[in-house]
C-alpha cells in the first residue's frame, strides 16, 4: 500500500544554497559593463560576467602586489 495521503513532507524554508561565498553586489556604469562583456567575449572559454569580474579583480590585485613588492 502507498504512503498515507495525510503524510506531509516538510520542505526547507528559503532559497536553496548555491555556494559558500557571500554575495557582493555593486553598481557599475553601462559603458564599464560593456567593456567587461567585450573582454569576456574574446576569451576562449566565454566566462560568465561574474567569473570575468572575479578574474579581472584577481588579476588587478596580483599586478598591484607585484608593483608594490618591487
């Protein structure tokens, strides 16, 4: 016999977790967004905008660290 129709499966509340990192949100002007999109469209693996922004920030921070350590 099947499960009792009165049995209720409790669902977890809220949006499901999609990652471990906290969200950081910021506004950028359209021309700056377009520059990022142009850059990522030329990349071989076609990264998402979020991945492209993370990569560009990491690259900028690394360049700054190299400049500072000279």
